[in-house]
C-alpha cells in the first residue's frame, strides 16, 4: 500500500508540473537569477570581469530555461516524492544522532572542554564590551546630532534676519540711486 500511495504522489506531482508549467518557469527564473549572480561572485573576484559576466549570464537565461525546464519535469517529481517519503517514514532516525552526539562529546577530554568553555566566556565578555562601546559611541553621536540640529534653526533665523536687513538696505540704496539718476 505504501508503494502504491507514493506512486500516486509521484503522478500527482507530474500532473501538477504539467498544469503549472508557468509557475515552474518562474521558479527556475528566480533560481537562475540568484544562482548565476552568486556563482559569478564566487568564482570571479576581479571586479571588471565580474561586471562583464553578469549581463552575459542574463542573456543566456532563455537557453537555460529550455534545458532546466526539461530536467525539472523529468527529475523533480521523483526527487520530491523521495524526499516526502523520507519525511514520513520515521525509521529510528532520532536514536542515531543523539548516540552519535554523546559519543563525540565523551571523546573530548575534560581539560579541553573546560578550556573551550573559558575561551568562549572570554569571547562573550569581549563582544559585550565592544557592543557597549559601540552603543556609547552611537548614542553620543545621536545626542550631538540632535544638539546641532537644535542650534541650526537659531542660526538660520539669525541669518534670515541679517539677510532681511541687508535686503532692506539694498532696496533703500536702489531707490536712492534711481532718485538721483532719474532727476
């Protein structure tokens, strides 16, 4: 019965991919966009070459889509079915990792464990100090920023008032010049 039901799941997944081909194409496009950029960034660190290869990767997307969709339709239903079957099979998987973990921990000598614990504690203390220092620096920066912003409106009002006074002087000077030359 289990094999028959898993075969049904496989057929349903194949039918789903046939019916939702547009969705599969969109998924593959998204995966290609992310994967191609990450692959280029990882393999080609030289910046000019990196920037040149990214547009080339975008141009090759239609070719990728044809081959990837064919592979996706052929292999993914079986892969998904196998994965789903492994998720519902519950075969003594829980006992094995815990035994493995206990055996790994017991292999480490007590002195080494205590040394690692001390080292981790000192790292936590150091990181806590760095965090507090960063908070103090940023807090001081924000306080200084708000203080300077409160001073700026006062300085702006003084500049506007002095500019207004100079405009009035300029207007009176212009009227005086016009009066002298127009007569």
